[in-house]
């Protein structure tokens, strides 16, 4: 969900934001992190810890595809986390499946539950979660909840007091003072925690696009209804992971919590070592406006620019900068099968029409564009050349690349990629393909909205 939608109720705030910056076109500036290993090779860890330089070089040389080999070599300096071997991932589609898996993991917790989310609502799903968390806390489990001040603004304070009364540690990310219209001293009001992370016992982790919200109370496939709904049945994707990759999510949560004015800093125990959970290679990528770093931007563009067969992207908010546009167009021009599944309607008009303002250039280059018009699309996923996949909270827009704290998982595995491709085809079959003849004949109102939204892309 867009931060702009959540803050419209604040008097004068939306106008202040719009007056703060006006940027159309241009390229996101993402400095390269100084994280390359001393010998210039990739950093690799597994369930036992760091992999030897010799083994890392072998992995680098023997990647199953040229794309994977390129990813391992060329984006290393821009991503802080190492490549992690020995993992397993389970794809979760829509809210009911995701919330069920998350609640089951929490119910099995023995030591700690860490939840970081943009939105947490006090409806049925939020109420069930509160009851479950209180039960686990009563049984001695450490429970912490970190929520974004803007994303969760409509949630009654009584909900969080209920959690605190149960002994749960609760923290508000970058609190907003409606009178001062500012936030944390080191952050602006525009810098929001858009991550959706759950870590249980250092054993299982979840991430993706799904919040704790009633809009996910129904699935988005196989439903018969006369008209699309903005209130429920949102289409979204999450992923559940096991293996040494979970440690990176524990550390990510700890950094977020300890960076705020939260009670009792997180002190993680030493990483447990055991048998591998699977054979998938993964790495966590983040966006961090404090350091002007968007790792998914770097990794995704590198993968698109070196793709040889297909680039299939599914994004709920699509407001690309010039380099993203150029990369997609150039890939299509050189014969890569480039397809986008995008929303056919949205919960906020501006990013929807800003994204559509780029359709003409994409269609002319041979990019195929599909819109889901039967459910509100909110997913943020990519699958490239049947080996490179991403699932997370980062949208293809300026807000995710520049303003928000985000988290995504990169999965470098053929089997997982094939699952992602199957899901993409399901979305494609449920979508309407936008063709050039139809697009040229769109009405004046749509064109005006596209022009207007395009003026404020930087803030969307």
C-alpha cells in the first residue's frame, strides 16, 4: 500500500510533500556499497559459516547459467549480504495461505518471534494475531512487533496497548507528530519502513508484499464476482524460508529495531549451525535511504541487462526511472521475452497512471503488458531466465528505490524459478493484455491523468 494514501488524511501534508520535490524522468542514484570481499571474489556462507575462497571461486566459475555467473561476479560490490547456500523456500500466494503459514510458525515458536511490518490492522486478522502473540508471550516466548507510523496510522492505539499489556515489546518506526509534520531526527516524514518480515526462533523467516490487513482475507484466483474489489482479495506473494538465510533476517530485524527508540535492544544469540535445509542459494537485498542504497535496483537491472531468454515481472506499483525503462526496452529489442503483469486498477490513482504513461514506449519496443483487472495486484516479484527470482516488498518505483526501507530475497535456483514462472502464467491468464491499437484509442481523461501523475513520479 502506498504511503501517500495513508497520509492523505493529515491536513496539508500531501500538498507539502508535493511541493517538496518535482522530478520527472532521470535515473535513481544508488551509490555502490564498499562491500566487495578483499580478494575480489564473492562472499559465500553455508550452514557452517564462511565458505573457503577456493570453494567460492568454484561456485563463481560453475554457475549453471551465464546470468547467474554474472550476478555472482558483477553485483557483489553493491550488495552487503553474502550469498547463502543450503536453504529451502516455499512460495505463498495471497493472504489466506500466507497468514495461515505465518500463524502456524508463530504457534510453534519456542524462543522468539520478531515481526516487522508496514501495516498492522486491528480487524479480524490483526485480532487473531494479537491473541496468538499474547499466548506465546505468556508461555515465555520473546515477542517483538515493529510497525510503521504512517502505514499503521489508522490502527487504534488501543490495539498496541493490548499487545503491550500482554508483555509484548512494541515499537513504532519513525513516529510522526501531526503538529510538527516531521519524524525521526535522522529520517524525513517520507522515509517509511515498508518491509514485511517475520522471523521465528531463528529457524524460519517470511518476507514479501503481504501486510497484516483485512484486504488479504480472500484469495485472488478462482473467485466469481461481478466486479473487482479494492477492499479484499488482493493479489500478492510472500515466501517462507528455512536454512542459514534466516540469520540475515534476524540481523535485519535487529538493526531496524535497535535503530529506533525502542525499549530493550535486540541481542541475537550466536548463529546456530546444523544440517542444510535444502540446496537453494539465496541472499537478502535491502533498500536503505539513510545510506542511499537500493540493492534490488542494482541486482534487478543487472539481471535484466544480461538476460538472454525471458524477463517476467509482476509489480503492484510501476513508476520506473529512465534506466529501468531503457533496460526493459533494450532487452525486448534484442529478442528477450519481456512481460509485465501490472495492476488494472489501484488503491491510489497517481502511481497507477504514472506507470501507464510509459506503456506507449514499452509496447513500441516489444514489451508485452498485462493488467489484472479482477483483483487488486500488490505483488512484487521477478523471474529471469528460469534461474533468477526475487520476492519482497520493493516496487518498481521511486518510493521503493529512494524513500523506503525495503527487503527482498533473491533466490538463485532453477526449481524455485519454475514455480515462479508457473505463478506468473496464472497471473497472465487472469489478466488483460494491453495492445498498441487499444492503447492508442484510450480516452482523453486517461491521457490527462497520465500527464498529471507523471509530473510527480519522484514522490510515488
